[in-house]
């Protein structure tokens, strides 16, 4: 496996050089970038450099290239596999995101499929139902990782890249095929709960209206205090942890939007009535520990092989907490992985990954997801 990584910015252009030097030609090119930058001619440079490659990517809340984290740029990673084929495609978002996931899964031939990587519109998709559709449409042994596209701290529009265009309202998938391909994955959070559990008393899909009979937005503003004026972005500092009535631990949920008139809060995934919700908070050390554990799990999943490529999808909320120390999270992954693998990825509005060793994809929030690739 051979990899070329280049970056583009408004001030410097292409660094260290324009794309196109990788030999042999890549089968897959990953492009993670600012929503505005994805509409720039720089994306045309990528297409012209590697006309035979599948170009997959999305807008972000921060781009990861090696151990660098940047905003307002394009981070490009071209991958030439020696023994692996890639196939993929894109669909428009349906009214029911489970149907979107099922149609997306149907794009991939099942025979020989080893892994799938998915990128989705970060605002228009119900990540919980998208994951459900993918689970039903793909073989049970095939793990799926990926994430929901971001839009910095603007929360206005996200885009997904597939081949010729960077469009809103779409979801794309790429499948990896090959007997010699090994894939590992790990996903971990690092957040701690605080305050009382509250009952979800009124909700519809991703929209939360009431907790314990109180307006959800008013309650959020109470907890955020001086940070309330920065909603919805500052809501990422206080995600919710859900627990079902049967006592099973649920998943984190991040804020994506608010409605002042309805006093409601929009989340990345379903907010089921009858579940219990508790506010979460994190500090630097907990988040870095979570990144280390995710990287270890992804490394161990290769069964002793050395990774050539690691794809990192981390939550925008983690970036907000880490602030100027955000690159410490990526450097923690580098320390676990060693100097060999190329690191690429982005900060997302939600992470698509299994928790634990099984292949069951779920929408995660406030986690770091690491996917490793090696060819034996």
C-alpha cells in the first residue's frame, strides 16, 4: 500500500506539492475540507490528478492530516492498494434515513466485501436510522465505520464528496475487497456524567422537546450558563448520555441545532421517549485517554500486522473541549500507531462505528473512532 498526502489552503495553495505524484495510481482518494473550500477549484485539481480513482470525502469541523489539525483547508490522502479493490457510490437522503442506509448498502456487491466506510450529510441525516439501514443491508460480519460531515461551528450546510461533486443532502459509501486486506477499528469516548438523570418526556425522532416535563432548550441554557449565547455550537460541551428503561447503557448524543420558538433541541440521532438522559462533561485527560484506547483497539484488530493507513473520525465536541490542544489527541493516536501509518480524517458531527469487537454499527457522539488498514 502506497499513500500520498497533500494539503491545500487559501494562503499557501498546495503543500508540499500539487496532487498527482503517487505511483502506482491510487484507487481511492480521500478529501476532507472546509465546506466553502470544497467548492473551490482545488477539488478540480484532485480530480484531474487522479482521473481513475474513486474520490470520497466531506466537509468538516476540522481536517486531520498526519498529526496536523486545520480549519478552512483541504486535506487529501491518495491510497494505492496492492491487493485491494474499492467500489462505492452515493445516494440522496430519503425522508426516512433507514431507507437511505438500505439503498446505500445495496450499492456494494456482497461477495468479498471486507469493510465499508460511510460519509453522510451531517445535518440532514438521522444517524441512528442510517446505521439501522446499513446494518440490515450489509452482511453481519462486515464492520462499517465513517462519520457525519461537519460545517465548522456554523451548523448551516454540510457536503459529501463522491467523484465529481461536493453536494449537500447526500450519503456516500466505499467498500473494500481483498483476501489480503486486514482492517481494525476502535471507538472510545472519555466523557463523564454529571447532574441527575432526567426522563425524556416528549420527543420526535431527533428533536427533543421536554426533559422531566420541562422545555429542553430552557434546561440546556440553564446548564450552559454563560455559554448559552453560543448555542448550538456550545451545546457540544454538554452532550447527553441516554439510558433505556431496562437499564442498558445508551449512547452519547450531540446538539446540532435549536428552535427558540418551540424550545426544542435537535440531536444527531434518535431521542426516544421514555429513555433517561444525563448531561455529560469532559476534560483533556479523559479525552486523550479515550483516543489512546480507540487507537489500541484498532491496532490490535489487525492481528499483529502493521497499519499502513489509519482513518480518524473524532467528534466536533472533543475539538471544542481540547481547543488549542486539539492536536494532542491526534498525536496520542500517533504514539500508539508508531511512525508507519498515514493518518487522515476529520472532526465530525457524529461518528459511525461499532463499540467493542463486534461489527454492529451505531451512531456515536463525542467519541474518537479509528479505522486501520493493512495488506498482508
